[in-house]
């Protein structure tokens, strides 16, 4: 009877998504389907993990890297919600409807600009990973930050494929009392009050573990654990902060040099690239007086504590998977949604008294100077398409398939749209052509599984980015990047991944080719809107007025 119910659920899900299971997925395999765990950090810089150069202790993620693989050239979209849109759908974020930001009930800006690529919420021409994996018999759970639209219930996780949900629908909140100002949700209901003491990073993991422990059958599961750490506000547990206070008195300039040396030793960076220059508007550490240095040490200590606590929670999850005998057949993926965040100000946002104030959930931050260190060795930050904005650490742990690649550093490029096809391949699921009567855009990514098993795959010929008027295209070792309307910059990423030597003038034909290719992509993937824009489009988007 139980087997019949499960089979009926699988068939029902396939009908809902307008797909028929592939021959491979319809034949029982000898090995059980793997569990899939996807963990995302929020606003964490490229070098903030120990295995990517940091001095912050992250033993649990470091161990996953030693037993799995680390990618050095994996990319996100440079911003929270566009990254989540591409990650969850296997499409470019504009195709999914979130080319800019998501609209939320308490936002002063709607973010629905009246055109397909900029609706501010997931549209119905895409399906989520959860929706697809359900058709292959997976239980689907999510804990943490959603940020893919929350203005109406049909946009929420439970309505986009997740069986259970606990977390934050919006983009940020207080870590210590998330009821103010944004709120925590359990499935489809708001949580009226949280028990104190409370810390979101712990709560997200604890509730994810509840979901896993309550599962009473042998079906595989998909868990999406989306931490808000280390996104602002600067909120951390006092015992964690004390681990780091006083350890950043050497300042951001020395820290960047220390991290770069460690990256070179670890094989994450190449010495010949050199360390990107500190932005001219950012002061040197030595220019700060003693009081300011003490304050900035504390800000960085709180940020480090946030990263440390996140790693401890990853360890808590891995410990459960190990004790329950599930880790060996679990594909676990960890990454960050964008580069380190410079929001809040050059030397930090919010008053010192705002740090660890449960009632404060705004941009209380460690400042652009520390974010520059978090993104070592790259230039650029969250929002932009330089490597510091779009490069993410990616750790993949999958004992069943990567024995020959165990502990390796992978240099093959990839990006967010590759996650969905990877999960489809390992699960035997089928990507649909339509769902709920709507046509579904064809998947854009390519599976990473060949890299995990053999170390290589057929690469993307071109890779594309756009966010807030900032664009990029990669072609082999070449990357063109810049603001729409301004001349392209061109970098050889093999020799100069820190993007210090603009070679555009040396290769005009290549720049022309990449410009044409990027514009073709933009015009076919809802980057350039078709239709009438709403009149309240923000000023940074004036370039659309000139697009034919």
C-alpha cells in the first residue's frame, strides 16, 4: 500500500509538471537515489572560509572540502535574489522574472517594472529544483532565506515545491529577534514569537534537522538550507565574538596580504596574478586613529563570529547525516550568493550601539574596507560583475561519485544555472516542458557531474552576466566586463584574474565579437525588456530608454 501511494505521488507530480519520467528514472536502479543538500551563505566573500584563504576557523566546511572538491572559478549573479532565482530554476534570473530585486510587502519600491525580466518574483515559466525533484520521489525541505517573492502566498516556498518550510521570506532581518522587522514563517503561517535566546543561524539548522528526523520512510530528500549569515546586520553570539576580538588589529591591508599568501599555498590563487589594489576611496588601516581601529576590529570580529557560527551549524547537519548513515549517499553543495557586501559605508554602517541590538535589522555592517579583504584577491563587490562581485567558493561533497577527485581543487568554470541540471542527473528526474498549463523555458545550464567524476567536462562556450546595468561575458580565458553604455574592459583571466590589466585596446576584434554575443544573449533572455516600462523605474536603469 505504501509503495502504491509513493508511485501515485510520483506519477501525479509528473502530470502536474507536464513531463514523463525518462527511461533511466523509470527503471529501478541498484543504488538508491542520493539525498541532496544545498547550503547557501549570504554576502560571504570569496576568501572568508579557511579552505579559501581565511583565518576564520571553519573546520567543518574545510573538512568537506578535503573530502570533496573545491571550485575556484564558480560564479553567482552578484546579488541575493537574482542568484536565488538562477539557482532554484536553472535559468538566467531575468528569464525567471527577477532581473533586479524582489518585491516585498514592506518595501518602499515595488520592483515590478511591468516587463517579463523584471517582475520582482518568480514567474510561471520556470520550475524550482524542489518542484522537479518531487517528480522523482524526493521529499523537499527548506529552511532559511527565500527572497524570491513574498507579496502573495502563491509565491512562497510551500507553493513552489517544498513540503516543509521554516525561515525568512524577505531578504534580511534581525538575527536575535527576527519577528521585528521582517518575520519568520513556519510553512505558510507567521511565527508570532520566538523563544529566547534565539539566533537565526541556529534556528534554521535546528528546524531543518526536525524536518529530516520526522521523515519516516526511505525516500530520498532534498534540503535547501539558506543561511542569512554573514549578511548584515552585525549580530552574533557573545561567546563567538570573544573568539575574534583583538585579532584584527593588524588591519585590512595586512589581512589581505595574509589571505592571498594562504590562497596561493592552497592552490586557490596564482602568485603571478598579484593582489588587486585597494580602492582609492578606501583609507589605509594606518590612517585610522586608535579609537577607530578598535571599533573596526570589533566590527570584523562580529562578522567573523557570524561565519564561524554558520560553519558550526554545517557541522551539526553533517554530524546528523553521518550518525544516521546518510552522508555517504548525499550530494552536498555549499556556495555563497554573491561577493562580500560593501553596503552601509566605507568604514561600516550603523552606530556601534546598533551592533547586537535585537531591534535593529538594517545595514549595520563591517564596511567596504573589510569587504575588500573578504573578496581577496579580487576587486569589486556585491552588485558588480568584477570577480569580487560574482566569484563564489563552491564546495561539493559526494562520496558516492568523487573518490578519484577527493580533495582536489577544480579550476573548470561553472555557474549557478549548472546546479539544477546536476541535481537532475544524479536524481534521475526529468525537466518539464510545461507546468500548470504554462510553457517552461528550456534549462540553460550543464551538469557538473562529469567534473566531479573525471575532473573535466565540455565547458560553456560563453558565460553571461547582467545586474543593475553592470554586465560581463566570458569566453574561454577571456572576460569582458563593464557598465552598459561604457566601453568594455577585457581581461585574460588565466594571467590576470584580479583584473588589473585591461587589454581591450589590444584586441578590438575580440571585444567586438564579445559585444555582439552579449547583446544577442541580452535580447533573447529578457535582459532588455520588451513592452512598456512602469514610470517609476529607478534612475540607475535609465539605459533602458536608449535600447532599441
